C-alpha cells in the first residue's frame, strides 16, 4: 500500500491488522502530532460562514484539500472553527498540482 509523498498520510507507518473475518489488512497509523509546515504560511481571520472546505477551495482551488488547513493548525474538529479565529494557511504545495493520466 504505497503512500504518495504529497499525501496527508505520507511518512506515517503502514500497519498490518487482522480484520474480524480473519483476513490481514494494511492500514495507515494515526498521526499523533501535527506535521511540520513547509513553505510559506499565511494567516487568515475566519469570518461568518467560513468552513475549512470553503477555505481550501479559496486558497488551493479544491475543497478536498481541507486537511492541509487542519494539519497546519492545532484545531482538532473542523466544526469548532469560529468567526475571528486566526488560522494558519500553508502554501498550496505539490498536492494541488494537476497530474494528467494521458497527454493531449
């Protein structure tokens, strides 16, 4: 089970666990500490109606990258974000680069 270097799960150990049916599966371990932030970090003051998915769309162009904002902040639960909170927003990084399956 390879993990891409730009993935949220990069550098986390892959563990083998036994499922209830007796089969062995590979799972990625939970991260217990915030990862180090690389690149430029901007600060953003949350306004009414902001959610991490909307902020990811605004800053990275893709709401599925909400985890990059959470990983850059000590926020544990995304719904705990309130207006006037200051969030660290990391640079987009390689996870926002487009990879095409074929050339045109």
